[in-house]
């Protein structure tokens, strides 16, 4: 064990990223000069230093006779665990950290659990008999942990008397440091190996697509010796509202959305908020700057920031990366957003639909498949160059089209979250009808391919000439964007646009990988049996062509047309969750080795219980707000229908009673959906009509006007980031 001088231990500080960020910004200002001879990146030297990977890991591992290369092989957990633990310990002390935790992702956390994760934080130090401080962090400590799993949602996967929860390090996602704590991304399972988390099924789905895609791609001429991975990029939408007004809304505090509230005189009808300048007159810009700065220190390339469509709505977007790493990073981004907003006098809302009649928030899941050597298989030029096979690309695309058509029910299930109930199909997110947009150019090519007349696909471009001297003609893609499609092809990737902002997207990507892996495997089986790959693809496209739609998905006539075609449509999130345990899907997940039948049943119950619990909190909040705010306001103003409000409370209580009386998790969720989308909406109309007539000085709840317009309501000079 390593002994640490007491003087050094006493000097350890928590080094929170926010204080470091302030110093870094000051350094940047100091290094600016009037003339620039060359780029000076010294001010950014700490970026990425809080993640144990790449050069950072290599430098520390070399001190222990190894190198960063050992981390590329998951077998380091068996062969080099002590070496890695010692290097991590040295790095932690240098970063001012002395605590570690296994960091995991319990089920059913969205919208309720801060940070969406679980953890128990332990010191990496101990005292010996002479009260000298020494290292207490070994290889076995690093690679495995145990916790009490009794209070996490499990759907019956473990009994009350079987409380063990076991944690194993996920070698695909790097260890990182925040403040005084080292976070070890981990899988979380029961004593019998059942998945109690979001990460374990995703890792299994990654294995499935590596295996099945490798089989198919190798037959198409692609070198798959490096392995197959899936990459994602996650666009995170949020709202930032004044924190003092947030405290005047029990519904926002308890549930993340406003369950009542009259529309403000102004909304998003003028499109004036979208990508408008980030004003330095409010706290929002300084908050976003600090969020980005801390993320870069954690190795999270949070590259883009801008205003979104709704008032007080904003977006962050990173560079893409491997799915497990991107998901872990997105979860930490969400936590950083919430914590940083509070320091700037703001409250961050991550729920999908916090306000009525303005856009809600999503998290677009940009999904692609690649070899570990870097060949992007949705990029036709890259595939042709790597294989020399002009039909490799259409074969791959045919498998994806088939997967979307056959398993659109699972894609709909994966985007089910309580907040998405109010968002899907509301002309701000694609409808709950799962089609895919390929664009006219790609669609025309695949039509020719099916007819047997196409060869290689060459993406077209067109030139725009504005007819000006100052702006020269420039090229744009042949295809426009289709933001109404739930799953559009975007050149080298598919964008799953319907995902909710509060979600952990592990299940989304588990589904995408699993359904695609199955089709890759089926194609490979047919080729093994002697079929021509192009013929297999043509057959699949003919069978599943109905799922391709390039038009306006918001148009009700088109929605009806797609429904009549037989494209998967499940309007109810509760019904969508129930697709997990259909015979087709149990067989799919079992065949791919992703979920057992027992795990699917448990997860379905957990998701239904999560929906029911969310609705119950909302209904109880509504009752409290009527009793404690609206009725007293009516009495003070001498206006408003108190009998109608009291009758509304009785309706809400009756709805809750019906939920509690239901037998199964599914039954309870169905009753909760009726309570939420019928009873609570009727009650909201009464509450909002009451707000409309009560004088402003007698209305005690923060209004939409006060919540949604930072630019118009900032009355004190904000504290700027870096000052």
C-alpha cells in the first residue's frame, strides 16, 4: 500500500470544476493578444484531464510499468486490475479526489431521480495502526462492488430477502473524476445475473450487433476484424426558468411540468426565440458557458449551444461517440445542467412537456454503425471504398428498413416516457407512427435496385446560386431535412427524433441494435444457405417498402394513410410498453441474448409502475394546488366558482382511487392514463379559467408570463461566468 504524507493529505481539496472553470476563463483572457502568430491552447490545458483515458491514462499507467494500451482490452480487469487501480489512485490524488464510487443506472429513473444514477461513495484512504494515511483502493475494489439492491425498481427480479446488488466495471466507458470523487461506470445486476439497470441490456445488444453485423458485413467484402460498434450523438433540449418563480410552482418542483397554467399573451407564434442571440443580459448564457466548461474538463465534447423554439428553451449537442460512452456522458450532462442552473438563479427543466401550448423538449438520438477501424456503414461512399462491392450499401439499408417495419412497436416502446405522452405528434415531434424517411434520391435509387437496374449509389448534390456577387454559388445535399419523420436517414446516420428529453436512452439504443442485429443475422443465414445478397435485399425491400415515407408526418391525412398501410401506430404509451412481452418480442430478445423472458416481464412492470407513479404525483400536486392556492385566491378575490373547484378535487380523488384499486401494473397504468389525459385535463380547464379572472396580485402561483420570458423579466444584473 502507498503511504501519503499527512501534509499532502491535508492539502487535498475538492477542486470543483466550477472554480477551476473560472480560473481557466481568466487565463484565456490573459493570453489574448492584439496579434496572433499561432494558436495558443494553453488556456485549455485542463480540458479532458478529468477522464482516465487516452494520454491521461497512458501517462499514469507508464509509472506502473504499463501503458494506456492495456485499457483497450477488457481483459485488463482480470490481468492488470491492480496496476490500473494504482494508476487511477495516483491520478485521483493529483486531481484532488479521495473518494470513489461504482456509478450505475437503475431502471425507471427519468423525471424523478437526480442524475438518473445510483452510487455509494467510499474513501480511497484509510489509517494504519500509527494513524498514518495509506491507500485503500485495490484492483478488486475497482472492478467489482456490492450494494443493497432492495430499494431499486426490479419488477420482481429479486425478493425482499434477496437484496444483493452487484456492480461490475464497464470497460467500454472511461472512469472520470468530478470534484473529490472518482466515478467508475458499472453494470448493475442481481445475485442471479438479472439486469437491474439500463446499461447491461445495452452491452448485450452491442454484443449482438457486433456478432450478427460481422457475419453479414464480412460476406459483403468488409473487413470486420476490428469489430463492429454503434455510435450515437445526443442533442439535449432543456428549459431554463427563474428559480424564484420555480419555487412558486409546486407542480414544477414535484413533477417537472406545469399541470395547470393559463397561456401567456405571447408564446412561440413569432418564432422569435429560435436560434436568437444568447443574451448576456440574463443568466442563461453564463449558465450555459459554465456547463460547457465543466463538460469539457470531463472529456465531454459539448460542442453546440443555442436557443430552441419555445421561450426559455435551449439546446446542447456534443460530438458523436460510442453509445455507452455517449449515454454515460449525457447522463452526467443532465446532472451538470441541473446543478449549474441553480448556481445562476435558474431552474433547469428536463421533462418533455413542462409547459402547455409551446414546444416540449426532445433528445434526438443520431445513430450509426461502424467498424472499430472507422468505416461508417451508412456512408455509401465509405462502404464502396472499403468493400469494392456496389451492392453492399443497399443490402445494409434493406436490413435496416426491414427492422424498422417489423419492429416499429419496439421503437415506439423505447421512446415511451410519461412526458412524451404530451409531445408525440403535437407538430413539435414526430407522431407515434413509426416510419422512416430516406429522401427522394435514396428512395429512387432503392427502387432501381429492387428493379435490378441500379449499380452503386452516388449521393447527389445541387448547387444554389443566389444571383449575387458577394455570395458565390455553393453546394447543398440533394435532400432536404424532414423533421416530421421519427427516423430519418441523414447521410451516414439515422436520427431517431422522437426520443424524450428526460430519458436515459440506453433502452432506445438497446432496441435499435437488437432489431438491426436480428435482420443482419437473418440476411447472413440466407446467404449462407446459398442466396445472393442482392436478391435477399430486394426481397426484404419489397416486403417492407410500406415503412418508407418521405412526406409530411404531421399531416393527419398522411397519418391515416400510414395507418391504413399497416405501419406500426401505438398512440398510447401504456399500450406501447406492453409490447415488451409479446410473443414476437420475447423471441427476438431471447434469440439475440439481450433479455430473458423474466427480465422483459419485470421491465414492463417497472415501466408501467413508473408511469403510474408519475401520474399519481401529478394528481396529488393538482389537489394541493387547488386547495392551497386556487381556492384561497378565489376567496380573497371574491370571484371564481369554488363549488366547481371542490367538485374537481373529488374527481381527482376518485381517479386516484380507481388507480389504487386496479390489479396489475398494466391495469394501474391504464387507469392512470385516463386520470391524466381525461380527468386532469378537464380539471385544468377549470383552473386556467379561474386564473384568467383573478387579479394578478391575488394569484399566488407563478404564471406562464413570469416563468417563460427571461429576456423580459430579468431585473437585476446577473453574475457573469468568470467574474
